[in-house]
C-alpha cells in the first residue's frame, strides 16, 4: 500500500545527470549551490539551471583532509572532497559555484575551491535586525546578479526575476504540502521517505517537473489515507529533528530513530521545513531584488544573532506536528548550531515540558551503535 510514486524519486538524481549533460551540450549554463541563502531565482532568471551540490556523504572526506584540517565539520569536508576528486557530477557540470559565508570554515574553503571552479561568495549579514544589514544584503544580491550576468553573458530582466519568483513560490508550496502530510496522526510519511523525496527533487533540472512530481506524490498519499493508509500508529513516538542540514548519505540519526521504533514526523532545518515557509508576495510591485533580499534574510539560521525566529518556528512546529520529543542534531565542529542548542533545550524542556536530546556526530558510522543506545533511551522516556 506504500505510495508507488516514491520509487520514481529514487531515480531523479541519476536521470538528471543525463539531462544536465544534454543541456550543457546545448549551451545552457549551470550554477552549483550549497546553501538555502542563495537566491536561486537569479539563476533561473538568467536562463540557467540551479543545482544543489554534493556534500552529504562520508566517502570523499579523506581526500578533503589532504588540503583541509581534520577538525572542520563533515559538511565542509564532504563538499570540498567531492569537488577535488571530481566525483560530484553536478559540480563537474557547474559553470559557476555560488557560496556564502555561513561559517568561517566554508568561507576559507571556498578560497581553495576557487582554484578548481569559479566561485562567487555572498557575504551574509549576521545581525539582520540592524538597518545596515538589509543594505549590505541587498548589495550582495545585486552583486550576485551582476556576477551571473557577466559569467553567463546574459541580461537578467525584472520580468524574468518575477517569473522565477513564481516558480520558487510553487516549489515551496509543493514541499510544504508534502511536509504537512505528517500533521495527521498517525503520520502518513516516514522521516526517511520525506528526506529522500525532498533531497532527490532538489537535483531536478526542470523545476516545474519537480513540482509536478511532488504534487502527484501528495495527491497519491492523500488518496491512500482516505483508504486507511498510515505509517506507525497512535502510540508511535513522534519526533522532530532540528539542527544542521541532512541529506541522503548523512541520514544516520533519522534512520536510527525509525529503527528504534520512533518516527521522524518533521525536520526543522534548512533541508527540511524551513525553506518550505519562504514565500514572496507576487503582487508586490517593489524592486524584485529587494523582495529577494527580504525573503532570504528571514531564514532563521544559527549564524543569525540573536535568532528568535528559529525558536518561534520550532515551537509552532511542535504544536502543529503533535511532537512527543525533539532531537537537536549538530555536526561536529559546527559551533553556531552547537551553542544554540542551549536555547532550544530551554524552550523544549523548560517551557514546553518535552524530552530533548542533543546529538553531536559526523557522517561516519563509527558511533552508530553509541547513538543507537542514546536514541533508544530517549524514546523510552516518551
């Protein structure tokens, strides 16, 4: 009774490698993206293809450590390792890589990566409530627009940006519909299937095709639900995972929760629900670059200080998804997320009275059984 369309998502990444190769042969440009702060609307408006780049697997980290210090977070090392070994086809096909200063490690890594592929780095303001931050961020988006135009030899028009805004709004709407399936109790999607679906569709070269696939999946799950389909039951512990981004290859904690009898019903991170709530009012006639600046500066990432937006989002999601416990996942050496766990624990345990578990790990399986013991004990508390 499992939704049959789920299997089609498993093939997206491989299928799109062939699509990208064909598009490149036709002269279409490709921009590789690492972070949700990148305004992909500008890439779309340039007639280019924005693609997420590889950085969620352990295999290339050894190669990265030949150039990078071992005590960097696995996301940075994995991203660089894929680049230096040329084992990420999406990086290989990229004409431009767009980076961002979400942490000091990535900022300096991009300097080295620039020797492999042209990299444009966006400087992120870390105190968005200051008026000067919006001025800085608007200028960064304008600089990115200019860099894309120069690199791809195109002119990005206001009309094209507004059309791209419509596409990304639809993407966010489709993903939100997908995630909101799990507001049902019992839930309708496992955490692994949610992650696989959203992760794979991020590689889709045709954004409209990706939207249509997600819409079809949501429709199919809703139809099955009317026939009694669900995952878990009324007593299955409903877990929300927050923290650092997760992808296929770094899904260790999500899979452990579900192996141990829990269910990850929601993810509050930049690879989960957070970007699904980003939206631009398409009737707003102001400068579209300002609309993009306002959209992306509102991302409640741990680099922001102070960061009440993340706590507000987390509290709202705990209620919406009927959550029984929260796991805060931090990659090793990701200092901003690690420190911010202090505030989340206070919110979850002291204000909301729910169990809270902070896990710090990397991409390897070396600590898998140790984590299993901690996850099992956590679920027993619920």
